[in-house]
C-alpha cells in the first residue's frame, strides 16, 4: 500500500481524502465497501448470462471477471493517473443501467456483440469526460441532484426486494428473511448512533457480519458452491472475442451519456455527503474519463460496462470517511475475489436479506445526498418544475415500463424499466430550454413597459 499516491502528506485523518488510517481500521472499512457492492456487481453478469442461456461454468467465469475488473478500475479511480481518475473514494462495479440493452444486443449479436459495443462506447464516454469542463454548465446541482435523487429512490424497491429475500426467492417475504434484514438494519443504526471510532465507522460491516452469522445458525447458508470453487484462477482476456455492429454501438452511446450524468451525480454526492463541498472540474472530468476507460478495459476482460457504484456513495455519506486509502484497500479485496474464486464464493452465498438490511439505508442515503444537491440551487418555480417533471416521469415510467410498450423496440429497450435514464434526459433538456428566472423577470418588465407605453 505504500505506493498509493498521497497528494497531501499532512492529511492524517481518516476523514480526509488523502488520510491513511491504520491498517487494522482500513481493512474492515474497505471490506465494508466491498460487501455493499458485491451483490450488485455479480448480479448483472448472472442476469445477462441467464438471458443468453450460458452455462454454469460460463456464469462463474463472468462473475470472476467482474470482480477482478472492479478491483482494478477502483484503484484507477481512487489513485489518479494523469487526467484519469477522480482521486476520490469511488468504488467501481458492473452497471445495472446497461442490462436491458445488453440482453437485447446479446440475443441479436451474441456476447461478442455486447463486448464490442461496450468497448467502443467506453472511449466515447472518456471523450465526454475530457471535454466535461465546458460541458459542466449543463450539469448544475439541480440536474445532478435530481439524477442522484432518482437513483436513490429508484433503488429503494431493489433494496426492499433484497430485504425480503431477493426477487424470485421461494421464501420471498418470509418472517425469517424480514427478521434477518431487520437485524442488520437495527445493528447498523445502533452502532452508528451509540458508538464512536472504528465501531461507528464500520457499522455497515458489523451489521452485515451479524446478519451473516445469524443466517448460518438459521440454516440459510449453503456452502456447497464454496467447496466446489477453485482456490486460484486468472481471468482470461478476450475469451469471447468482440464484434462491432452499428445499432448496438449507437444504443450503447446513448446509455454512456446517461452514465456520464450518473457518475457526475455520484461524484457530487461523495463530495457533498463526505466533505460538504461541490466537486471540482478536475475530479468530475477525471472520474468520467476513468469511468469510460474502465468500461473499455472491462470489455477486454469479458466484463460488462463499469461505473461508479451509488451504494458506496451512501456509505461515504453515512460514515463521513473520505479516505481514498480505505477504498483502495477494498479494491485489493475485489482483485483477490477475482483471482481466488473460493473467496468470492464465500461472499456470493450470503443471503440477500442480509444485504437488504444494509441496502435500504444506503440507498436512502443516496436520495438524501440528492436532496442536499438540489437545494444548493435556488428552489424557484423553474427549478421545482424541473425536479417535479423529471422525478414524475422518471420514477413513474420506471415503475410502469409497459406504458412504453408501443414505442419502437430499440427506443423501448433504452428507456423502459430505467427511471434514471428518463429522469436524466428530462432534467438535462428542461434545464437547457427553460428560461432562467432572471430572464423571465426581464421579459415581464419589458412587457409591462411596452403595455404602459401603449397606454394599456
């Protein structure tokens, strides 16, 4: 860890971006970040692999690749290399936003078609990040805050599904699952509010650990897959190759624009929630560039597009710990999980209700960070209208995707089921086309003057 760049040698507090807490604190704090994102990171390849009819062995391989890539790309985000990386405690992982489109591309062009489109699209996002400074005027707090608020609110149903045992579980909503989720949630609240130091900061890890142990005693954990998993394996790059198809690439481009706004929102959420300030141009640009290049790198290693993970934004907001070092330690756990399948399997067999107890509070913290960002702009009639329309249509259409069933299939696959996409596009467009309040005042004054001059 000594090689990890520290731009501020005087920063020693674990709450500082460049602070380095002792390893005995950094390890549990980093592991807590890994546990928070683990389920989401492995769920995406499982969903896509299942939709494409891949074998169990192929699913295991894709999960291994996803963990390995997430660790590498997280290190790049937390430790800037030139213009690449935000230099903030950002955890990278496989993006949920690309799932519907990836499945559609995969059914038409195969896994190689998904990887080829993702590879090209990643460079497109990196270019957007390079020019983000002149584009930043299109991402004021009212836009990024609305997107972040949409992300948090739209993730809450997912958190509740985890809480109840996971969508499709045979015992979904059982008292056992609800009890496990509640145990984790109560433990997190208890340690966060009534303890100090490492016990408070690691409240999420403690809650998940307590829930995991309880689940083992309840007989809800099956370690068979752990026993069958290999001890060591290196992910093979380009195992499925890449093919390039125009329609697939265009669809990916649109999603990468949305991911850019999501990443800007996540970075803003981290700096607002963890440091009480807005993100700098360099942090935003470096974060988006890294986000794009990470997705291209992921495609080389058979993984799907990567992005900053919003649940980890919730952890930073909850704990106030901004240390890049802590997240870098977590990144090494991710790499180990990619190289040691047995370690990844131990985390993979954790009951979803245990993760749900933590997910509910983390997703809600994302939403509250969005509220903080939105209120940084004046809440006048114009800005409230932007928030209202973006949230109304975004969350509404995300909850009722069948409302878009008669749209062309290519358009439907991009917008249906993803409130974030709709909300992002609406907030961006309305912020550009709606006149500022000052402009309305000037126009009204001019109209009154003309009316008076005409004797009306």
